[in-house]
C-alpha cells in the first residue's frame, strides 16, 4: 500500500464517519467520559456510554464498533469488560482497547489478560502501556518491564516499536502508539504521524478521546486506516488548536472545534512517513 492509497483511504474514512452517525459505544474511564463522547460526536459518530454487562452486550450487538478503556477500574468491570469483549469477538465487531495504567492493580491485570483471546481490532496507548501489554500477553521474546507512571509514559515511542508490531501481528489489527510523534502499525506497515501539541498532555482525555474516535473510524474502515485516521486527525486538530488557544482551557475548546471542522483533505494530507516492516 503506497502513501497515495493510504491518503485516499483516510479521506474516505473521514467522510464516511461524517455521513454515518454510526453508533460507537464506549466503556471508558469516568474521568474523561464527557470528552470522549463529545469527540466522537465531533467526527460524526454517535456516542453511548455504559459500564453494565448487559448494556455492554447490547451496545456490542447494536453498534458499529466499541471502545473499551480500563482507566478507572470498578469491581463490576471484572465481569462487564471481558464479557463485552467476548461478544464483540464472537460477532466480529471492531473494537478498540486502551490499556490505561496497565499493571496498577489485580483486577486491571486480570481483565487485560482476558482481552488477549478476544483480539482487539486496535490497541491505542502510550509507549509504556504498549510495551507492558505486549509483555503481559507474552508476545516479546525478551520482555522487560516498561516504565508506566500512572497514566503517563516514561518510554519513547520508538522504544515501543517492537511491542507494537508484535501486538498488531497477534491481533491481526493495528496498534497506535501516542507520543511526541505517533506510531501506527498493522504489523506490515509502519507509519509515523507528525503534528499535535504539547498542550495535549496538559488536558485530561486527549488519549482516551482518541481511542473513542478511532472506534468511530473502525466502524467504517480497516483497523489500520482507522488508527491512522484518528491519529492524523488529532495531530491536525492539536496543532491548529494550540495556535489559537491562550491556555489549556481554551485549547480543549478549540480542539473540539478543530475535530469537527477538519476536512477529509486536512486529515489525509497531514505529514506522515511510511516504511515496510
């Protein structure tokens, strides 16, 4: 797949999402629910949030895709998250996993281990989370500990390259590693996407909402194109919002505006570099 074909597919995904109003349900952390929902709406999706097992199953059956984020664990998630992921897997529905704060507790670790067999379509996280998940799933030959600090990464994006490729090959989907420069891979192609702003690390929900937006795109495109489309969009919106904002409060406002206003051409023409794995 050459760069021109990738750009064409990105533009198509952006337009299809804007035209679709497709339901992309979320089981996400309670710190960022509002921002995730608003971001999904901004790109053309329809948002619905839940944490109950039966409602998760209903969203899996009736929606086009789902987003699962383990950021703020509740006891009920020990049942609801694996159950929902199993239903999605059985129905061959696309879903996005965000392994936030992996390694922080027993329930979180148990749930993330269960997800291995249900093979998420896209895994999105920072470098440390991606390395830690690949290690947890036993996908690295010489796995070493990542350096997760709460929800923050202390590993570089390129340090997660091997882990991202291993995860993508295992799932048959794609992995998006967020950082100063973002990495997206399907195990065969590797894309570096440029742009964004440091302000994205100074608001809550930039990563979580990206996962939710990727889920919207996963309902209308392949996992690889969905991950790359969402990543490119966030780099466009972050850069443009930072140019207008007077601080992090107005940055968040302008960021949502830019998610809404970005055209298919804006997103497809964001700067990337590509290589074969």
